[in-house]
């Protein structure tokens, strides 16, 4: 349903504007040129071009576009609250009516001035209504999202702008409804000032879903381990609190709290992440020498996904032009957050981060002697067993069962590390551990029944992704929506081939 709404919006809005431009004496074909059409509307309505540029912002931009459209509709004599509501909520129906109905004519700026309310009052009313309407759309239907890192390359690129469909899995009722509009968890132009109030906190609820999260869906979710952060530059989700606690303070919370400012986010205000769902509730996953298995079978590998390989040569280097132009290998950072996709390890050894099809082309080059996976062996991984007790690494991981709502497990001293955070943090029970006996909510037991479904999320750029291998399961309470469509993409100018591309 959310996907259908986005399609109707993207098609119906310019069709309506086509008819409106024609009535206003503007070449109607201009309605079909993205962004140029709103530039024309700003000129017609006398709206400052500052607002045109502000609509390109990833979050607040959608409400500004709605406001610009409402102002444009007023220039056709449509001043009522219902007119503005229809413009904001179903523009793909109302704008074609305004553009093609014989009952509606273009009155222009002079006609707007003759209306009994002042122009400034009308603009303020339109701004307020657009803010409310956009907030409702952003909360319950779809939200714009921009890719900040390369963890999903080449499926998604840095500075891809997405529509995230919130209706697919059922939109969540906001847990923290009092917040600054159109920003997520921090105030504009701030990296430390929260944008929300905890004065009102609603329990987790979700509207009816059209579908469940499916294996291989590309999903946006709240970073589960981002509930507690070090609220200082350079930390946050980039260097998570729990990782700092393990690596630097060796579990000494009091010392960490004495030396850093800590902020605890509600679940719906932790940072947004985007990954591919590789395992759903009830699945058993295992990674063997970089290859992912689900329930004993090799998992789907997206053709656009990347992996790191070690390439040995005969001493001759590679053609930069071939790598850059033929294989689209980034030899140096292009966008903020980029890292090179080829690094020279020694005179005869290179590390490539490329697609499977690309490495096959590299393998056939005359200077290439051998190609092997670049196996990763670091061990700071979920569920954070003592390193002497675990052989799990990012490329040899599991087997691990993904918890399912209603399923019951027997808790032991060996597996409690897997379930401890679920019981205490995600499902809000007290937990005391006494060997192989546990006290949950004051009662001794070694059984636990899960209240929510859980998911396993991994990046398509597996070796350059901080994902479930590093912080564990994603509870259903953290699911935001399904990544559906790339509506814009930018790298030194628009990447036209990626605009309006569906996400697979």
C-alpha cells in the first residue's frame, strides 16, 4: 500500500502540475522535470528561492514541497482547509482535478491578494497545515532517507536518497511523540542536543501490516545497540558505547560514566540503519569461509553486493582508467564516508572491495597470479563470549538460531550471553544469573519464552559493514520500514541512472 502511494504521488503530482502550468500560461512540459517544476512554481507565486533549495533537505524537504504546492493551489482560488488537506494527502487526485477541471481557473498572485485573509496569513496557515500533514505522512506512510555510508555498496550508494515505506510492516505509533518536527534524534545543526522530550512515553504499538519482514528485504531500523551512546563528537553510533565499554574500560561502567557524557535514547530515537534482512525468526544462520548459510542452505547473494579479495600480481600494477571506468572501482574517496575500494598491501598484493562479477574480470587480467577471499579474523563479535571460548569471526560465524515470538528456550550459563540483552533490554524483565539457574522477575527458572520476533541484518558490502555480527539481533520493536525506491542520487551532480530505481 505504501509503495502504491509513492507511485501514485510520483506520477499524479506532475500530471496535475502539467494542467496547472497550462492554465497559468507556462509551457506544460516543464511540469515533468524534477525540481525545475518547483522552481517555476516559486517564480509564479513569488516564493523566495531559499525555499526551493530547502526542499532538497532529506527530512524537512518533503514538508516544504507540500507547502510550496499548497501555495500554488491557492493561486487557483482554492483556499479552504479541505483544499489544503487534499493537496497534502492525495495530491495525485486533487492536483489533476485543479489542472484539468473547467470549474477551476488560474487567478494568479493578484487574485490571491483579493482573498479576505492577508497573503502573509494565508502563507502562515499553509505552512502550519503542511507541517502537520507532512508529519503524519512521515510518521505513518513514508519517509525520506539518505545513505550515509558504504555498507550496502553497490546495492545502495552514498548519497542515494530513498523512500522508506512504513506501511509495509505496519507503521509504529511514536514512543516519544513530543519532538521537534522533521528531525530524528538531534536538533538541527547539533550533534548532541536531543530533539525530543521523554515527558510522554507510549508503549510499543504497531498498526496492521501488509506483509511481514521477509528474508532478503532491505530494511531500515533503529540501531538496537544505539540506545545508550557517548554523547560527544566522534562517538555516538560511529563508536558505540558498548564497544567502548568493552574495548577501553573492560566492563568498568563507573569509570566510563565518570569520564564521558552519556545519553540514553528511546528505541524509536536511536540512529537509523539500513541493512539486508538475511535471517528471519526461527532461522538458523551460519557463515563458513565468508559464505552465508540459512537453515543449512547457501543464502541468496545480491549481484550488486561487494566482498574484499586479496589479489596477487606478477609485479605489474593495474590500469587506473580500467578499474575506474570499466569496473567503477573507487580509487580515492569521492563522497564523505567513502573509502578506497583498492588498497596496495605490498608490491605484489592488492586488496579489492568489489562485486563478484568484477573480481572475475580482474582474475582474467594478464598481471593477476591469484585471487582469494580476504578472510577477517577479529573476534569482538556478538554475543561477546570470552575470546578463549569462541572461534567465531566475521567470516566464520555461528551456527546461531534467531529467536521467534512464542518460542521457548532453555537457558544455560553457556547460552545466556545470546539472550541476556533480549530478556533485560528489549523485553524489559529483571534478570539475575546464578550458574545454570536464573531469576527472571523474581522467579527462579531456566526457561524463557520470547515476546517479540527478532531479525538478523547484514550489509551487502559484508567486509565493510557493522551489522548483526557485531551487535546482535534486531527486535521487531526497532523495525522502521522497507526501503522501496531511490528517488534521487547525487555525486558531483545527479546520478540520473539511479533516479526512480526500485531497491532489490
